[in-house]
């Protein structure tokens, strides 16, 4: 059949291979002509999409096959004051491209407007200054692959960076360090499985753009929250290059992690794109259908409505933008076999009319989608316009910033935080119980990529971000951190000993609390960023894991706590305060250090800095968690052991001893102790 007789279809959007050619479909309400531009050694060949169904331009493009490089030119009106930014001189990425090759040469050629006169269209041709889309082959041998589908109550998340994790790993071959293949290497996988985590959460791996202002400073966008290709794995993380083989390498990584029982969760950025505001470049959506894909300021359509702090917000009130997000999510599940998503600034995605809505179209579409039903959905429940912890649907989990803040406050000796600390240890019922949600709605964390590492949280009072080139003005200033007696590295043994205890206290609070724990990758190694709490632009030794200086004792401590959690259901409880309790087997008792219950005035006592929890699970071992954030030792009255005599399970005090039978126990200053009573 000749390509001229092949039918084209308006769906699916993007490229669909057809007998030596391809059907291409592109959505635009405002374009007049959409051209597919294929690039070969002979130059550029333009094929207008000859048909239009509704707002979808589609047609057959001869010679567009696996490995072809292509881009779009979109014709239409240039009227920024009405939100129209069509400019056929600019090469645009296909929003549904599954691989992207190359990067941007920053300059006038990639800006749709004249950089000296923003209302005027620029006619500089962008060819040679932009990356190109690559047609990929979707076939892959998934035989034997099976998602672990780890239940939330057994899930432990490890937030990590594809490149940083293995860039200096001595047991990963140098040629694949910092890549998908590196993360799939047996040495990398062994660290994760030996540690005891069940899922890796990869900070952005969808194709993102290197910012021009960072490149001018000799820096790079390391975190990747600057997406331009929602279907394409980032090419720089591929040992095979970015010519299309990055897709296969990503799939091989997922398959290897699955084989080890590890889930893959992607940190995805659907709230904004790399095109920025009205002064930003024209790379894809802005030149295809600006008003459909972005929220514009009503009455001032030349400007962008921004709740992300990046210059633009995706227009989740429009079917085209919502369709793009849903197509992308389904693609990563069906074609790439990922197991879940963490949504950056997820609150923005619920703002279809400006305010955050539980019943927004975005949340409704996800709730009814059978492809997405089995995968984990995790919200970062805030954006620059609001904080929405507890505001997502019952089947979602949320990054719980309250856990981070209250646990840090407690161990730093902040007054009158026992009440909120107890809520965090119990899975934040004050946040979730009113909606009959369990502790599994709470993704607990003490540290994350955005902020201090655990090492630095206990070593610095202030941020030290000079390397970012912003005069230390970037990054959070209120870190709820403590240097514990000296700022930064020190030879003071007392300071270092206290820091060691505090790191263990914070890790224990995380791993022994109800909810889903998330560890910042490298915290178990004692990883430092030298006090930089905003290392988004540090694609270097500041951010890469320093395997040569692993804190072996901290690694062993973290591994042992994770093993305890995995083996004992009492340490990963699931309870519902406002839901039916039939069959509920988890219980907890909370008391003061003297084993008496808390009176109302006790919670607000500024001098009260100790608390005891007793966790039990029917038919399993019982645990008593004793927390003391005071600057002096505290004597705890320990309840009668329900099974065998209390024994020491873990402590941040290396000199803590337990001689049964135990009726009282002194927990030293700023320390925790975990006791265990084995079933008889």
C-alpha cells in the first residue's frame, strides 16, 4: 500500500507507525497549518498535516520510521495580547514524543518573540538550535517482568537521583555510572535490597531543559524540575546516548529493579513546563496552542497565571492539557511499567478555576482510570498559593510536611511540641482521621532532596549556598536545623557524638512511626552537601553520593531499624480512628515518662520533652518507644512486659543497657530507646 493511500487518524496523538510511514496527530485549536519536519543528512523535509478532525491536525508523513528525527512548525496568528504565539520559524517538540535528542543553543533562535521587543514575532529560524524528537520502537521483551505491587503498609520509599546515586560508585563500571544502566547494576540494586527499602522514587527523569542562566554560570539543572517532554526518559541519563536507545535502557532498569522486588516511582512535574512566562522560549506547547496548554491571566492574555514560581502553570481546566497528562501517566504505566507517581506541586493540578478543588477534573479523571488504579499516587500537597495537606482523595498518599517540621522541632528542644509530635508518630490522625483515612495517607519524611541532608540538618544552623551563585539568597532560611555546637565540620568529639545521636533519633522517629516512611537517598551513608540546602544546580560532588566516605555505623543502624520494621507488624500499624474497627489488630498506648496518661495541661508544658509509646499487634511482639529530647537524662517507668521480659531493640545511645526484668529505665539526654517484648 502506498503511503498516499494510508488513512491517518486523529487519535492517538503523536506518532503512530504505519507501513514505512507514520500517522501524526497534533492538537491545536488555534493553528492554521501544522507541518511535520523530518531531518536527515540531506536536510529538512516538511509535510503539512492534511486533515483536521475537531481540533486535531493529522496526516500521513512518508519516510517517518523508527530512528527518524523530526519536529513541528506551527502556523497561525501572532497576537500575544490575545494569547496567540504561533511562529512557524520555530521548531517545536511534539508533546507526545517518546524520545528527544540534543539540547538547546540559547539565543534569539529559540524565542518566538523578539528579545528586545516582546510583542514582535521573531523570524530567526530555529533549525540547528533545538533538540529533535526521535521515533522509537515500542517493542520490548517484558517476559518475566512483574510489578512487586508492595502494599502501602509494607512500603519504604528511597528518594534518589539516577545520576547522583551511582556517579562515584566504585563497584559500578565507569562507563555506566550515573545512568539508568548504572542504577540497574547488581551493585546498586544490592545496596537498596540490603538496606531494606521497597521502592525507589526517582526525582525527575522526564526530558527536561538545561536553564540558560545556569549554563551562563557554569552550572546545570541537576534536579530536573524543568520538563519539556512528558513521555521521554531524559537522554542524559542513558549510557547508550539520547538517540532513542534511552527508552530501552530505562525499560531494562525497571525490569532489573522489579526482579529485585523494588518498585519504581517517578517524581513527575505536570504543573508547569520549561517554557517559562511571556519572556520565556518557545519550545513546544507555547507555539502549538498557548491558551489551551497554559493558564493565562484573564484580560491580560499576554501574561501567564503562575502558582508554581516558574513562570507558568499548566491549564488543567482545559481538556487538551488534561488529556496530555493522562496520556503521559498511562504511557509510563503501560509502556514503561512504572509503579507509581509523586506529583510535584500537586495542588496546582487541582486549580482548574484558580482555587484548589478536591473534586477537580484532574483528580476525577485519575480516580476513574482503570490503568492507573493499581499504582501508587503521592501528592506534594502544596504550591506557591496554598498548603493542602490532608486535602487529597482517600486513595492518595501525601508528602507530610507537618511530620518533617514537628519531628525536627521535637529533637531540637522546641517548647510544647509533645502534642503535635505524638500525632506524627501515630500517623497524623489530626490531619486524616476526619476523612476516615489511615496513617498510610501520610508519606513521612524528615529530609528530602529539597533542603538539608540528614548529615547537614545536624551540622549546620544556617544554609551555605554560595556555590549556587545567588549570594546565599536562595533556599529556605528556616530549616529547623541545629549544628549541635559547631557550624560545619569539627574535631570536637562531644559535638560529633551528639550529632550521631541526633541522626539516629531522627531516623528512628521516621522509621518507627505509623505511615509510609521516605528516606532521602544517601542519608544512610552520612551524605553531606556541605550545608547547601538547595543543591538544584550542583551536578557535581556536592550532590553526588560519596561512597568512599560511607558512615558504616549509620548504615548498619538504618538497615537494622528497617529490618525490625519489616519483620514486626506492630511497627507499621494501620488503624482508623473514625472508621469501623472490626478486625483491627493494632493498638498503641501513650504515656508520660512516669507511665501516667497525659492530662490536657501536660501537652502544653514547655518543660515536658519526653514521651513513651507502646505498640502492639495481636499475636506479635510488642515494642515500647521511649523518646527523650530533654538536655538531661529522664527516668521512664516501663509497663509490665506483655510477653517475655523487655529487651533492648535499638537506641541512639551506644551505652544504653537493659537488664531484665525492667521496671524503670533512664534514657540519657537527647536520645531514644526501643524496647521489645517477644511473644511468649
